[in-house]
C-alpha cells in the first residue's frame, strides 16, 4: 500500500447479463510510476476488459480505480480529464481514416489542451521522427502498413503527454514481420521510464521488458510477480499449464 | 417520311394550343416553383429534425449503460426524449404522407389559407423521420473503435461526435441523403390534395381546362424525369468522388 502507486485498483468487477458472465471478478492491483506491467492470460480471461476498465472504456460494475489520488470510478469525476493522462493503443490501431498522420496526432492536443497548431505539429513531428515516420506525416492511414499504423497510434497517444500508456494487444493484428518494429518503439518507451500496462501474447517482450508480469484467468489475477518468477518458477497450476501451451 | 413530319407538326400545333395558348405554361412554371419551394423547405426541416432525432437515439444507445450506472438526471431526460423519438418515427413512417398532409392542413393548421407553408411543414415532418434513420445508420456505420480512440484521447462525448464520428458519418450518408432528396421531390406531387398548385396539380388543371390530359401530364412527367436524372447524375458523381478520396 505504498503512496507511490499511480493506479490502485480495488475489488474491480465487471459483470454482464446481471452477473451471468463475470468478465472481471474482483481484481486488486497497484501500478507504480515507471513500472512496465505486462498482463498475460488465455483468451477470455478478462485481461482486455481489465485494461479497458483502467480508463473506463468499460464501466466497472463494482470496485474502485484510484488514478493519481483521484477515484475515477466516482460518479462526479470528470473522466475526460483523466483519460488525457492515460494514453491508449488499440489492437486495431483506430487511426482516424479521414485525417492525415499529422492531423491524427495534433487534433486532440489542439482542441483539448488548447495548444497552438504550430506547437502541436512541432511536437508531433519530433515524435514521428523518433519512430522513423517523419516522411509519412502527410500520408493517410490507409497508405501505411500495419506496423507503421501502430507506430503512429503510439505517438498519437504520446502527443497528449500521458502519465501512463495502456496497450491492448498492440501486435496481435500485425503481420509477423511488422511485430518487431512496434515492440522496438515500446521498448524504447519503457527505457525512458514511461509507466506502461501492456496486454500481449508476446512472451519475449514480457521477459525482456516487463518489470512485473500479471497472469489473469477467469476474471481475477492468479499470479503477480517479476518475469523471472512468472516464467521461471510459476506457482499456480493454471499458469503452469498456460505456459506449457505457449512456450514450446 | 412525309407522314412523320406531318405528325410532328400536328403534335407541335396541339402542344401550342394546349400549353402555350392562354399562357397555360405559366401554370406549369408556377407549379414548378412551388414544387421547388416545398421540396427545399421540407428538406431543410427534415435535416434539422433528422439531426436532432438521430443524436438523441444514438447518444441514448451509446450512453445508457454508463448513465444508468451514474444515475444522473440526464439519464431520465434522455430516456424520455428517446421514447418520444421512437414514437415519432413509428407514427411518421407508419402512415401515408398524404394523410399526414391532409391532417396538417384540415385539422392542425385549419386556420391557414395558404397551403404552401403547411405542405413544407408536413413534408419536412415526414422526411425528418427518414433522414433521422439515415443519419443514425451513418453514425452506427462508423467503427466503434473510432469512438473509443476519440474518448481515450480525452475528447468528451460531444467532441468525439463532432471531430471524429460526424465527419466520417457525413461521407457515408451523403449519397443516401441525396436519394432522400430525390424521393422527396417526387413525393411533393400530392401537395394538390391541400389546394397547392404544384407541378402535378398544374398538369392536372391544364388537362381539365382543355379537356385534353395527354400533353399536360406527359409534360409534367418529363419535367420530373429530367429533374431526377440531373440530380441522380450529381449524386453519382458525388459518390464516385467520395470513394476516390477514400484512397
């Protein structure tokens, strides 16, 4: 229960059909500043729901989420303010197809943060340069490859200067040869000290980059530990059989 | 060959006798003017009603879960507005436009002596239901991921709609909206029921005065057809251009 916790989740539940389906069934977890938390688990285990609950894209049925000392699940909280501080990257990129790459990145900082167009574009171009896409600033999303789209989606979220980045299976929709370029960007981000919560099936990434790995199944956290503990010395049976299936 | 020429000359003479003599073509022009006024007026009203109703329906569908959990007054307001919208859609789409027009003219606005404003209102009210469903379909056709991406960046519901969803929706519905416009143009031909001299009524009137219906009604039909062909041409071009900018 340290004060350093950036996000503190208590007894988070998400039920559908009046409790018939329990996507999340009491998740407790703390995420500290600078941590890279990788969430793994079989499909249907609730890991995406958990991630999407953190910025209230899924409204929890029960439980609290404290972000930066504020209970964002309280009815009076202005969730839009907090979402600005939580960047999110989706499996299917969700770039705005009717806007250029640059416009995708600048529309939120300009209309929400009130940045000037020049300022926002300068920052956007810096970020694009870092992910090697400066020359594609005027392209439309449909002209980019999957890997390029996801890199743009990452820097689009970074344009809002978030305190934490949420990744929802960022490489699952990519061709295998494009996975590396996206993971490289994420590694760089992690090395700069960005707080990250990543739902992924990339066990290599989890081993190499994560400071903590959470294994979820049946809507709860089954095991929580360092990558060495989770992959080297799994305790619960479910995790053992999960790892047995995916680590050949 | 000679016979054909003679036939054509005879037709021209007949056309002149029925349409030009007594300046009867003026009736057609006046009717055309009224048809245009009613169509454009009704479209304007229909688009306004359509935007409002579509906004209520989609925001209710999208936010009801979240608003229910937060138990605000907003939820109940939206609930009532949504019920009113659904009732409006059911009644408007479930009854013939001629009946609605006559109810407006003879009952609701019984004091009005000019049928044109009443017709504009009635057709607008009717068209609004169809436009609302066009807009709603358009909003729903935009991938939910777009909406989530907007919200995750910190846009509120209305900003997400305004900056991200509506621009994409507009592109999707423009051709359908133009088709509704074409349908509306033809629908206004029943305005004669409430004493408005529109294009159709003008043809009918000339037929009655000259005891010859063939030429006036064919003329009216040709005018409608030409208008629709011109409009369709622009709709097709628009559709192609929109598709191109998709890349």
